[in-house]
């Protein structure tokens, strides 16, 4: 292919018909052709690009340190579909995949290079759209049980019934409560959260219902309670299983009659707050044990939502990792966009007693340590890092362990195979086969 | 591209003359760390080629004036800076007309090169590579 042919009208027409951006450079890295797609992706008009150095036009993340065209020029190896980003005329980072090749004249002399690049923004956009399908009011999941909850939540939110959210610590109970509030007719009111397990009984009572000045020693002036503050909004009572029997009685009355009296007051106040409760304990068991009132249990359990722990929805881990990477990237203004396959495997192997909150903390931990663009196993907390492979050489194999167990049981029964087989839970012919395979002599 | 530039050239300017230069290595992709380093070096004005909007905003948040989208040899850019002629088309990277509109619409400090320079008693400036320039104003 000659440079003359490249620069004639026919070549331009062909290049302009391609959806990928294409530019060619001469021996001095000056741009000689720049197709229509290249104009669209970079935002730079062809007439401004032609004759400029390619790095001034293309402005890719690799221009300075690892130019793909230079690599191809020096090694003869083409680059295919390498993903990088460029900065377009508006200052936006545009993800592109690039491919390179060298250009030679009829004599085989290198006269420049060609680079094609594909805009990945739309793919990125589609990926985000897909993520949106799995995102519901800041809750990320593609787990079937969670998607069922997403589906039913708008309907549940419309009713004014009390909702009980059950789930282990860190499963996102408060996020669900906020989603219900946002979807409900109370959305214009406040959301007031009270962690019932964090306060002693007397303080919790004052916190929930408020008090009048002089109600107790330090009550110098009136203080409205959380029920009053949540009026026309939503009150979220977390850790409801931790409240005392005395307070359970008072709470039951609020739920039944929508009225309460602040401490030290004779005036009865009414509340229109929507009540959402949550617990990480098994309330039914507490009712059976007599530590939670049955009538209150049924009053708060009008609608029940059970959130699965993260170990039962591990398919969400990659989604959640992406979500937290994006969250911390904008929060901490770091450009960590990916996680290595090994690190993801380590995350998938973990059981998460702390659920999604634990995963969030792990990613935050990795963000602090990671100075590259990808999180690796070395950035994970120590308890998640895979053990080194080296010590495995000294570890006994499964066959060795099996032989040890069989031999010790045989010794225990003085070589009696029938007794040994019975203790091992296998037929004596199976034991005999195993002994033969493992080379075990029957001890005398 | 400033976001990934590996070097930063600090220039001391006195009455429009370069009186000292120093090259600083930049490492890692963390834009916040880069912005902090630039701020720590006392750089008040930074001349560069391409820069992402995110990094530009970050530098402005660290009170660094950014004059971006400049192209050409270092000496020419420094001359343009001291002469107050950086707005001339010959210093602009391709596609700058579109950016200027964006600049006027949203930026401000980083794009305004009309005042300030040429009057300070002493300035410092810098270069990452051909086309990336940083200046520190004291």
C-alpha cells in the first residue's frame, strides 16, 4: 500500500465508512489521515488533526510511557484490542480499545503506522444500564430472593402497615427501610433511625418519647422524642429485639393507638409516623423464650422482609465489588477501576460473617493500600489472602491421611478387619480394597 | 496527558527569565495523590497539555491554577506565558475551539491567563515532556 494510495479520495471514503476511528502517522509521528469516526470519538476536526503529532491529538493514557504505535514500529508486533482511555476535546475520559499496524511502501520500507480505535463508551453505558437493573435505591443485587424483595417493595411501601425487616448484621436492613420510606407516601417527611440496642432502657425511653423539663434530674428543658420528630415521616427502630419488656409495653401502645406521652407529661401526643422495625435476632424464638411480647411481635410483624446473608447470595459479590470500587473512586478521588481475578476469587471464597458491610470495609481497606489501578490479593486484609503455595509440599496427601486413619483403626482392633470396617462405616470388602490400594499391611 | 505524565518540570522565573529548573518524578495513577504532591510543591500555576476534567477540578480544589491544552516546545510555551500570549492559536492543542467554549461555560480560574503573570517578581515553571508544562508561582 503506497502513501499516495492512502491519501487519495477513495481511501478517505473507505476510512470514513468505518465505524472505528482510524488515523495514520508518518515517519515523524505526524498525523496524515484521520477518519470521520476518529473526529467523532476525539471531538477533534480532521483539519486540525492533520499534520499534528499523534500524541497531541490522540492524548491517550499510554502516549508517554508505552506508545502502542511505537511498540509496533520497534518490534513489528501489532497490538490488538488493548483497552486504554483518551481525553477528548471536552476533557472527558473516553475508554477505547486500540489496534495498531505498521505501514510499508511497495519496497517494504516502513513509512509510518496505522492505529484504529473503538469507542467503548456505549459498552460501558450498557454495562451501567445492566447494573441499574440490579440496583434498587442504592441496594445492589441480582440474587433471586433480593430481586423478589425489589419487586414487592413498592407495593409494601404504599401500605401504612408496620414492617419487620429481619437479617443478619450488615445485610442492608437500614437501606431497605430507607427505600420503603422513599417509595411511601411519607417520603416528604423525615426518616428517623433509632438503634434500640445501643441505648440503656431509661435513655431509650426518653429518646423515643421525649421528656418535659423536670421529668428527671438533668431534664432542664423539654425535649421532643424520636416519635415526635418522625411525625409525617418514618421511624426506623433497629435492633428491636433488644428492648426491655417494660418498653415493649409502651411501644405496643404507640403502635396500636398511635399515641404516647413524653416522660413527665400528662399530655397525650399523637404520631403519624410510619414504623419500620428491624432485628438480627430470631424474634419468634425470643417470643417462645418469653423475652419478647407475643402481642408486640404480631403487631410489628404485619409485613415481614427477610434479607439473605451475603454467603447465600455470593453471585452479588462481583456486582458489589464494582459498586464499592465506583463509590470509593469518587469518594476518595482515586482511579482504581478493577480487581484482579485472584483477589476476586479470595473474596468469593470468604463467608462474610459481617455480610455486605464487611465486604465494603474490605474494599475500603484495599483502597487505602492500593496505589495501582487494580486491587490485588496483596491489598486485601491478611485473613483473606490465599496461603502461600510452598508449604503445601510438606502437607500430607488425602491418600496418606486415609492410610493413617485406616492403620490406626486396624491397630486399635488388633488387625481385625471386620471390627475396623464397622468402626470406619464401610463394608469389610471396601476396607480390603482400600488397604490393597494404599499398600497397608494388616498389623498383627 | 497530565493525568498520566511521569515528570514535572519546575521553573523559577524572574522578570520573565528562567533562573532555575528542577524535574520532579510523578508516580502512580492516583489523581488525588498527584494533586496533593503538586500542591505540596507550592505550585500555583500549572501549564499543561491535555488534562481530564476530573483532574482539572481536583487541582483547582487544591488551589492550583491550571492553564491546559497547550502544545509546542517548552521554551515557546514559557515565552508565551511570560509574554501573556498563551491564548494565541499556535499554542493550542487541536480541538481547542470546542474546549474554549466549555472552559468559558464552566471553568474560570484555570483558563484565565489574562491577569497575574508577567507581574510577579519571581515565578517557577515546569515541563513533564514535550507539551506538558507546569509552573509554580511564588
